[in-house]
C-alpha cells in the first residue's frame, strides 16, 4: 500500500509538473521558515557539548539586593563570590554548583616580545569542569588544589594554542595573559559562542586575579552560579533549599538593612535563555504563546494556497474517484488515499525545506545566532551537533504532517463526497 502511494504521488507529479513544482516549493518554503524559528529556539535550550547537561542546569546569573535606606530601589546584577558561596555552593541537594564570571572579558594574550591578540577570557572555579563536558585534546583542567592556591594556569582552545605556539601541544608552556605570565594546563576543542554559559577561548581560576574583591553593595559583584542537578525531578527540592538558604542569609545581612531578591531564581535553561535583565523575571508562557502564533501563521498562510493547488490536481482525478467509488471504495478510503499521497509530496518538500534551513543557518550564523561576544581568534562556528537533534527531525515531521492535513484535508473531504454519477462524468460536485 505504501509503495502504491509513492507510485501514485510520483505519477501525479509528472502529469502536472507546474502545479507540482509550485506545491513543493511552497511547502519547502513553509517548512524552511518554521524550522529556522525552531532552530533559533533550540540552540538556546537543546543540549550540546560542552553544555550537554542543559536539561539538568539551573542558573543564577543575576539577582537583586535592596536596603531599607534605599526606599523601593534595588541594586541589580551579578553577585559577589561570598554571596554565591553562602547561598548556592553550600547547597546539599545538587550534584555540583559552580561559580564563574558573569561574562567573558576581551583580554590580550601574547608571547614575550610579540604583539598581543585579544581573546575571550572566562574566570571560573574548579567545579566548572565537572558541570561542563569540554573535549580536552591535551592536558587537563585545573583542580581544587590549584584553584585554592590561586596558581596562574589556563585552559585554552586549540585555535588560541595554535595562534600562540603554532601547535595544539602546548601544555606546560607559558604565555602572557593581560601581561601576566600564565602556564597552559589544558587544551580543549573550540567552543561555539552558542554555548552561552561555557563559552570562552581562555579559562583561568578566578583566585589567580583580584576577581573576588570586585564587589559593590557588599554582597554584589561579578559572579554568577550554575547548578547541576542530579535529575530534573530534583529542581523543586533545589529551589526549596535555595529559598531556605536565602532566608538564613537575609537574616544575617538584614542587620545592616540588606535583603537579597531572587525573583524566583534559579531558572532552568529555557527560562534563563529569556532573561533580559536582573530585575525582570522572564515570562516563559508568553514566549511560548508567541512562538505558537508564529507557527500557526507560517502554517495556515501556505496551507490556504497549497489547498487550492490540491483542489486543482483533484479536478484531474474526478473520474478516477468515481470509478473507485463504483467498485466499492468508501469515502474514508478515498479521503485517506488522497491525504496519504499528498503526505508523500509534503514529506519530500519538508526534507528539502529542512536542508535549506540547515544550510541557511550555516551561512547566516552571524545574523541568526549573533551573541554579545567578541570573536577574536578563529571564533568557532555552528556545526551539525548543535543544529541537528532528534527533536529537530521530530518537529520537522510534525509540521509536515500538520501542513499536509491543512492543505489536503478539505479538498480530500470534498472529493470523497462527490456523487458517483457526477464523478464519472468529470464533475467535482455532489
């Protein structure tokens, strides 16, 4: 039966090449636009290395603090290392909690006596390497002892290593980072800027700099936290423990009039991707509704046009419908065959649309996936592991199925209800 559907669909494409070409192009364009929207969303939430545990991440990138002397005003932004340790790294429920700088810094690197080049540097703790799964090609990350001692070591990407030393085998070699000597302890594969939390080109222990002293309002600074849960089912327990720890901490700092405000943090990956400011809680439901409206528009508009083309093709098959009805085919069988045949065409057009969307995503990376990072030394580009996931194909198949029903459902229903006599006479009427 499936083979028959493919054969019939191919025959229809050959008999009406112009209408078929327009139908395929329209379907491919619709899937192309929809899948671009899906990919733009997916790169923010779907796991990929080194953020392969995104489904278990909880983020506290920023927070707010108030003081009784400020009235209704608040100070908003990243936290101090002290606050991060007291409020989050002390939690017992998570598998790991890492403290890192809230953003990368464009920092000069060089070898002695040579011109410097700017790279994106991220300051982290040692737990950072347990939360993220970087691909080390040489050496290893700095450990707790190295971190606690504040030893000036660095993990660098392959492109930075090649730029500085002409090779990726640079473990143990020294270079100047912001004019201070650092030793390479590990080399990792280049990281995409789409890995918004893990991204960097050079990573160093924040204990090797004056990072911990960069504070304001006593409890705010330049640090952010990421929490790795053992399982997503632990999210409520982690939030409850974080809330209890906040109340304890607020009691302590309340003696000086301060009060931490989380705004329902920590956030999961989807909610964190929507964050625009420390003092505004993202509306996940509103964002989902917005995407749903976009999907509906991108499906209904082409479906209306494709429906008329399906109707045109069926006018050429009225007699066939009449013959089949005369030999005992039911209306549901007629309708099912028309929808199934059209699904074959829609599927091939959908594959074409998906390929176009992936190609466009590669070529238009800087436009579609722009991030607020400098791209200094051979900035990594997106690859298939970031754009293509099982869910990507699932969404594409779902949209093909919906578009097929919208574009062929009504014409198929009308064709199945044509009277046998009228159908044999070539009339597409009841």
